[in-house]
């Protein structure tokens, strides 16, 4: 392995201004749990209503990601974009606190989706521009720690608030205030970088790209990343067939498909999980604690994943993490077959969701390393755009399928489908590992270079690096 991701910072806080990202992560993590509960409890909605809201949100995120990425390159004002994002969250959260109907909630949640990508590139590029090449690995690791700590604090706040109060709507004021704190801290505590880069630079810096992937995974918020603006090329299906034939002996198509299945199953499960917990009789405070078990386990496990990947290899860890996730999904399906007390239901879900949190921390690091490894010597920007597009499609399909199954299926069927989808991806990861090993025997591997490295050189002669 020519490159190892740093997941444990040598210093927890590389710069004091990184603390500005703690409140916003607390707000978004808490909001991720509040939103479905708002639909289910005060608005008396259903599982199908939760799925519809998620579909609208994910669709808005995908449509606006390209526009915000273009604006980030056109107007390189990182601080301004972050303030727009976080200040917008604060206003929309407060507005949502007065919502009295499902159509109103759909409209506001869709607006949040359109706003969500505004700060994704800005925060990532801010660190890329504010730190030197030697500082970046530790800076990004520190940024991830602030994100994880913030998400845990947000769930803790949600737990104690719902434990002491009868209304969820008032919690939105607290989350809005947290988002506003971050907006103010960034505006007054951070100066605009003197040197700027474009979003395409993220594809050349593994730590930067991993930071985007990790943040999205931790917050369960799909925000696609397009280093280049997508365009419809002439004869797209012909180009797709030509690219597929050229890639038959490369592991990247297998990794992209396996990642798509993983994201599809994750979205299907996560969108249905809170309605399932509520239907099982758990209170809002208990649901916050179940989510807290997931994020807390991520917090404990994540710093060790970089070292584990170096010692054991990312291929092995991807298999273990995928298998554990599928076991967790199937175990949740098993809970629908047995009659247990409410406390037993709570304890079982606490343990299962904690297991899923540890597995996702390992999976994110290991799968990212496999992806980086496959990008060496290739058109990384285009391939990452394809990967992000597939992730966005998986998010929308997962939400839509959850809605269909809410009408024509059951929670048990959802969790069985999610677990089965993950099991189907296991042979693809195996095939990707075999393809990589075979490729190393037939062509010399170009080492994955560190941050700031020039564009990588071709690895294989005759292999097409073009993407559809």
C-alpha cells in the first residue's frame, strides 16, 4: 500500500478555528433524527411520508450539487459560502419549527436539500488552501474529529431535550441556534485564503477527497461531488460500451458497482429505520440514544481504521465491514419476527445500530483506499464524477424503494432486501481484489502520490482512461 490515510490526528485541534465546525455538525446530526420524528409524531405522518420527504431532499441535493460546485469555482469565497450554508440552515430550521402540515415540511426540507451542497466544497477547499502540503493530512484528520465530536454532541442534546420536553418543534430552535453559532464563528474567526484552488484539485489530494466521503457517511447525508461539470457527450451509450470493454480487466467498475449497492442498501435501511423504531414503541429520547450508539461507536472505531487498513489490508476490511453490515440488517429483520418487551426492543436496537456504526467507520476508510488505488494513472476527476452520480442515484432509489415497500411491503422485507443487497456486493469486492492483484502482475504500479502531486501517469498501455 503506497498510501495510508491518516485517521488519527497527532494533535486533536490543528487550528482553533476548526472548532467552528463542531456546532454545525451537532445541528445537522440532530436534525437528521428530528426530521422523521416530526413527520411521525406532531404531523401524524406515516413511513411513506418519511420516504417521500427523503426522496425530495435527495433529489434536490443531486440537482444543486453541480450548481454549487460551479459557483465555488467561479466565486472563490469559502467563508461566504459557508455562512450562506450554515446561516441558511439556521433560518430554515426556525421556519420548520412553525410548520403545521406535511406539504409545508416537504417544501422546507427540499429547500434544505438545495442548500446542503453549498458548504460541502467550501469547507473542504478551505482546509486545502489554508494548510501547507505537510500539514494537510493532520488537518483533515483533525477536521474529521471535529465533525464526529459535533455529531455526537448533537445527538446528546437531542436526547436530553426530548427527555425534558414534550415537543420536537422547539428542538429545532436549539439546532438553528447551533447552526447560527457556526456561521458567526466562521465569519468573524476565519480569513479568506490568500491562494485558492478549484474543486478539481480535490481529486488530486486523497485526504481531501476522503474528508468529503467520510463527512457524508458520518452524517448519512448524500452530497455528490463532481470535480468537473457533468455533460452529455455525443453517443453516450456507445461510449459507455467502449469504456466497459476497455475496463474489463480493471477493478474500478467492480468497485463502483459494489459501492452503488452498498449505498443503495444503506439509504433503504436508514430511511426506514426511524419509522421502524417508532412503530416498535420507542420514545423520541430512546430513538436519539439508539442513533447515539451508532455515532459513538464510529467515534471510537474510526481513528483506528487507518492503521488497521495498513496492517490488514483494505480488501480484507471491506469484506468484514460489508459482512457485518449485512448481519446487522438481517438481525434487525429478525426483530420483527419475535415478540419482546419495549426495553428488550430498545436494548437490541442499541446493540445492532452500534455494530452498524463500527462497520461503516471501517468500510469508509477501507473502500476509499481501494478507490484511490484504482484511480492511480487514470482520469480521476471523471471517474469520481461517475462514482458520485452513482451515489446520488442510490440515494434517490433507496428513498423511493423505501416508499414503495412502505405501501406494498413491510419493515421486515425492507431489512431483508437491504441485507441481501449487501451480500450480493461481497463477490464484487472479491473480484475487485483479484483484478487488482492480476493487474499488478501485468503492469508496474504507479505509487499513489501525496497531496499536491502532479497529475498521475498512465499505468497500462492500451487501457482506455476515458469515461462515458
